[in-house]
C-alpha cells in the first residue's frame, strides 16, 4: 500500500485527474455488469413463456408480459400487447418504437467509457511532459557529463509513471466497453427475433378473424396442406420432367406421293391431258 502511495506521489499532478477517471470507469463497469447479469439470466425463459402463451391465449400473454416490466424484453413485448385490437401496421410500429427506446437505455454508460478511453492516455502524456520539463529544466550545458546530471534519469523514470497509469485505465475501459457492445448486439438480435415471432402470431389471429383472448389458437400455417394453384403445380412438374428429345428422320412422309395427284379442293376437277388425233392430221392438206 505504501508503494502504491509513493508511485501516486511520484506520478505528478496528472495522477489526480487519472484517479478520478479510474473511479468513474470502475463505477460504470460495476453498474453495467450488474445490469447485464440481471438481464441475461432471465430473458430467454421470459421470451419463450410469452410467445408460447400468445399462441393460445392473447390475454394471458398480455398479463405475463406486464409482470415482467422490470426486464427490457418484457417491456418490449408488452408494448404492443397492451393495444386494443390494433391493425398489423400499428402493432409493428409499437414494436419498433419500443425496441429503439430499450436499446438506447442499454447504451447507458457507454459515453462515460468512451470519454475515459479518450482522456486517460492524453492525461498520462501530459503528466509525462510536465515531469520531463521539471527534470530537464535545471540542467545546463556545462553540467552535461558530470555528477549533476545523475538525478535526471530518475526524474525521467518518475515522469513516465503517469503515462503508464493512463494506458492501464484506458485498456481496462476498452476491454469492458467492447464486452458491453457485444451484449448490446446480441440484445438487438433477440429483440428482432422475438418481435418478428410475436408479430407473426398476431397476423395469424388478424387474418383468421378470431377474437383474441378466447383461448382459440390461430390456424397453423402448413405449407404442405395449403392448396396451390394448378398452374403453379403444372409449372413445377414441367420443370422436374425432362423435355422429350426430337426424333431425327431422313425418310420422306408416306403421303408425300399422294399429295401431287390429289386435287387441292373438292370443287376443282383436273382436266385431261390433250391428245392428238392422227386422222385429223391426215385430212388437212399439206
């Protein structure tokens, strides 16, 4: 303990603002860890219970969500459930607005850690510069190489204490800041998934026209049982079946010979070919 106190004194005046930043960072980290531990240990079970209840009884799901108002996911899912028979567009808008508000509350403390990350190394460098000015200010050129400069190296070593302290505070803050950002990213994915499932359940109720809260589940969506248009089914069958291969034939058609002898139409009569009479030729004088 005495050694830490001596290092704090040797670090110079910059150690006081670094001490304040370190206390601020540690308090924020402890508060955020306590918050995320309470959120992450109960939200999965809570989401499954609300969604499972909503599939069969909408009023009971509303009550379950209202009992979990101390959890962000509970407030997120209860916001659209509290509405009285909204249309699907209003239901989706309630989910989006509540998700933005809850995710913004989860970012509380990030600005403090960002400020500590930015200021701690700068304060450490500032303390080092002040220590170097004090150590090198009393040295003259005539004292170089003599015993008068023996304490300069000790002063430079003390000046670097503030830089090391600032870097330590900044590194610890960065590590927990990244951890909290990862938790926030997972919460955004969970909100998106749970909200989509709850909206799908509500749209099934809305499309079926069933009264909500009667305990009647919405009809299950079964792709295999849903009738498909005949045109679509035929089109899919044509894709699955290979097209027939064309047959190549070099033989002429069997009725090709008859096409020349038959008349083009029933009304047309073929005229006989002209014949020459040998007796008529003999009667004509030459």
